């Protein structure tokens, strides 16, 4: 029996495709939920950092936020997964927590560290004169940020947020290190049944390539729409 027959037997005859379908769903879930958490955390941090007038508590939160960004941008995602899942959680008596839930939170926090810089750059790209004009119209700093600055900053940041999703989609491949049943786990399990990994890993790479190509196509189409709207 050659490698292709072995792979076919494990994937179709023995029902390995169910693992692949489940893994595909988990991979997309990790990327989507991770980005949503990242956008929320990153936006809150970016607004706090770029706020002109801060009180003592806000300065303290900015300091903590910078440490958080430094940790998640300065260490590999796989190290973050292993460190938090196998070191931090057991210290707080949370060993055995849902691996999928923990992975979603960690990917979200990791994404948030990068999104905070993306949003911060978007806020700084808005002309300061617009903020001054908003103040002249009687808006306070919060209203100016909410109604004038942030909508434009978000529009400027959207292409980079799309790229962050693509990056996150690829990074989810390490989630199986904490026993998450993602796409990588599915093909690894299929390969380990007969210790034949060449064909399963070829299709694993193909699956990620197709996912990234689809995501890239959607991002480029949306960027095209943004450019058209800017010309009007």
C-alpha cells in the first residue's frame, strides 16, 4: 500500500475527514475570536495611550499596557501558549481549563498587542487640525475622539487589521501544543495512525494556503472599495 492509499484510507475509509472538518472550524474560530478580542483590547489601549490628558490611574494603566505589549510582541506565540497554559494557570489553580477557551484568550491578547499599535498609528494619522476644529465646535476630548478622530483612524487601520487576521490565521497552527484540536492536530493525528506524515502534511500546508488566499482576496477587495470611497 503506497502513501496515497494509506492517506486515503485514514481520511475517507476510517473517517479522518471528520477531524479535518472539526479542525478547520476550530482554526477559523480561533482566528476570528482572537481578532475580535484583539480589536477590543487594542482599541482601548490605543485610545488610552493617545489620550492627551491622563489622571494618575490612567498613567498606571498605560504603564501596565506597555508591559503587556512588550511581553506579547517580544515572545513567540507558542511560548505564550505554553507559559500561560502550563505555568500561569496551574499557579492559580486553573490547571485543566478548556484548552480551546484558553487558546482563544491568548490569541486575542497576542493580537491586541499588535492591534494597539495599528490603531494608535491610525489615530496619529488623523490631522490634528480636525481635533482642534472639533474642540472649537464645542466637543470635549471624549466626544472629539468618538465622533471625529476614531472613525477616521479605524478606516485608516482597516487594511492592516485585515493583514493581522491573515497573520493570526497562520499562527493558530501552534494551538495543538496545548491539545487544541485544530487543523494541524487533525492532519497530525491522521499521519500518526500509520506514521506516514508526508501526504497529510502536504494537504495541511495546502489547506492553510487556500485559507490565506481566500482571506487575502477578501482583504484586497475591501481595500479596493476603501480606495474608491476615498476618491469620491
